[in-house]
C-alpha cells in the first residue's frame, strides 16, 4: 500500500494546517451562534447540516477564531467551499445598519460568479442584506444602475439644497460578486463605486486568479482598502499607477479594532481545491497571520466517492470510443472535456454528423457568445441537454446538479486540471465517475500525474469492439462532412463573416480556454 507522502510547504504557516477531516458534518441546530433567520434560509435550500469545511471555517470566524486571522482553505471539489465563506460573511454583516459595500467576492469567470451570487442571494436577504454582481452580464450602464444609488434625500433633509446636490452617489449593495475585469471597470470609471468600507475580501479559485494579473485588480483592491497613513504614503510611491479619481481614503468609523489599530482590518478568505503553496504568489495577497485549513495529507485530493477509469484507444478511433462510451452511459448527465476551443468545436461538429445519437449534446466554450453559453448551461442544468462538450471554461467550480460522469476526451496536462475537471461530478458526498481516453504513449504520464493526488486508483475500462465496428461507416461519412464544414467556415471568415470559427482560431495558438 502506498504511504501518502507529505510534501513540506515552504511557508511556515502552511506546515501545520488545521485538518478539516477532524470535523464532522454538524446539524444546523447544533451550530453555535447561527442566526435563526439564516437557519431557516438554509433549510429552504434543503440544507440541514454544515459540511466539515463549513464548520471549520465557521469556528475560525464566527466561533472562537473570531476572524482574527486570514483564512486559506484547501479542500476537495464539491466539499461546499462557497457556503463555507458565504455563511460567516452574511452572519457578520447581519447587524449592519447602513447599506454600503462590505464584502467583495472575486471569481475568475462570469458563470462561476453568477453561480456564487445565487448562493449569497439564497441567504443574504433573510438578514436584510443585498447582493450585486459586476460580471459583465449586462451593459455597464445597467450594472451601474443596479449597484449605485443616490443617498436617500431624507437622510440629508436638514442640509442646504446646494450641499445636498453635491452628495456623491454610493454603492447600494452590501455584497458584491465580481470578475476581475468588470471590477476594475467599476473601480476606475464608476462614480460612487467605493471600497472604502470593505471588510471582507474573498478570492475564490485563488490559484487561478493569481495566475494572471487581470489588470492588477488585486494590488488595486489592496491599496484602496489599506487603512494606515503608512499605506497612504506608500500609495504615493507605488509602482501601480492609480487613476486620478481613486483617492478614496479608508476612513470608516471604528467597527472592530484589531490589536490596537483603530481601522477595521480587511479580512481575507482564499480558497481552492488546489490551493497554491507558492510563496511569491501568496505574498501578493498580503495575508494577515494566515491559517491554512486543509483536508488530506497530500496537496490534492479527489472526492471520496469518485471512481476513475482509463480507456486506451488509438487516436483515429477516439471519437468512436467516446460515442460507444456515451451510449453505454445511457443519457446520464455528462461533461466531455477537450483540450482547446478548436477541439471542442470540431468534436461537437463531428458528433452532429453522426445522425441519431441516443443523447442530446451541445458545445460550450468561449468561442461562443456569452448569451449562447448561458442558454446552453441552462439547458444542461435543466436536463434537456445531457452531454456537454466543453473546454476548460467548465473546469473550475461549476456546480450542475446530477452530473454523474466526466469524460476527459483529451488527457489533461496537469493534475490540477484533472482534479477540477473530475470534480464536476461526485459533489456534496455523491458518487460519480471520471473516464480518461488515453493513447498508449500517454499512459505513463497519466499514471504518474494521478499519483500526485490522494484516492488515485484508476481502473482500466473498455468499450465493446462490436459497437465501435458498427459505427465505422457513419464515422467515415461524418468525417467527410466535417471536412466540408471546416472549409466553409474558413471561406466565411475569409469573406468577412462575423462568426468566430475554428478556422479563425486555427490561425492562432491553441486556445485552452480557462478563466476570463
Ligand atoms: N451543508 C450542505 N448540505 C448539503 N448540500 C450542500 C451543503 N453545502 C453545499 N452543498 C452543496 O454541495 C455542492 C457543492 O458545493 P460548492 O459548489 O460550494 O463546492 P466547492 O467546494 O466550492 O467545489 P469546487 O471546488 O468545485 O468549486 C453544491 O451543490 C451545494 O449546494
């Protein structure tokens, strides 16, 4: 039996983490200090108890930990990380009297941000809080009118009307869920958008968000929320060029001092199923006495009830192996991951020429417009589409009820990608299967990649050769039609068609499509 090796983290505070596994699921009635209104809201969501990661974070925030330290969570996909931060934030803000932006949650993609917003929306109104989003789903003007309001005039009725006219608009939501790009748009351009009162910053899918600068959103947010004179001084000498309009000084009243400091500290929660341990990346977050909450001895862990399978097939026969496997899965909800937007488009186009397949499928990648993607995702959630052919845009965080299978049509290049892809199934303690189609030469690399994760057993699986043989004629016709289609898309592009085709993308480098 393999003994799990504990990899020593570089950062001292990461070497003695709090083990999430020591906690057990706890019924809501036994969760100390939980606001009864939130308990009721959770029950409406069919939630009767807190998962271990949720209880662990609760104890470090609302419980004895009292939000004294910044929190870093590394726990498996589907373990309930969203509610782990949403619940303590909402409970902490529930006593606030004045509406202003106090919690900011940043996520790498729009669909993910909207999903997280839904979780907040299910609990925050119960304690009178409002939730907004800055994700670019609607026009910037619509977003501004949903986020920014003029203060109610009766609050200032005793003031001179001339002075009243000068009162700045202010943020009208307590909690904002945002993608970095749109967040920066509001920070730089939206009058009245202020982070002055921010108390909580959540960086979900941290390793993904730290991988790119995204217009320097993180240093900008940290500077705008820093509170000491020292910070103001260093802002002047900063290498980040701040827009002239960004002169907000964090000057909110004393809410909760920290070790003698009169300004409220910005509390940070960072999370991922594959949290980075890279000191240079983590240092960007300027964490305050961080505590690491993690499950398992290895850095990466697959969900307990996930079964992994590998299918060995020749390159040429991969589409047939896929169809045979999908036929065996009999219309169960399934995501098929490819390595790029081009492969996703090509594979779904090819399958569309197979004729009558016993499942409905659709393409999902950033090759499509957001409106098309949202429609596809809705159909997939509702079950009118059972198979989604997707890029890694679907890899992180997406939570779709009833996905029982994930298929890696193209082997992922990194164990992190495997973890996130496989994690679209076997969520919230349910079972699920992850199949990976491999060519012979990929087997060794795949096996050693899986060794990096706990619960990594992978069983060899086959599909009946008579199914494959029975599909050969249809396949060769479909390949012919695919060729014609690619040619026509190339021509359309050449003569100015607006459609983003595979042909257009083929002239560029391969687009792997993770994050926006
Ligand atoms: N206490 C709970 N009881 C029952 N279901 C829960 C509970 N908490 C969360 N869930 C459900 O578990 C699923 C996974 O939760 P969530 O999306 O927060 O996982 P995650 O850890 O963020 O996963 P990922 O790493 O993939 O983003 C969701 O469908 C959510 O509704």
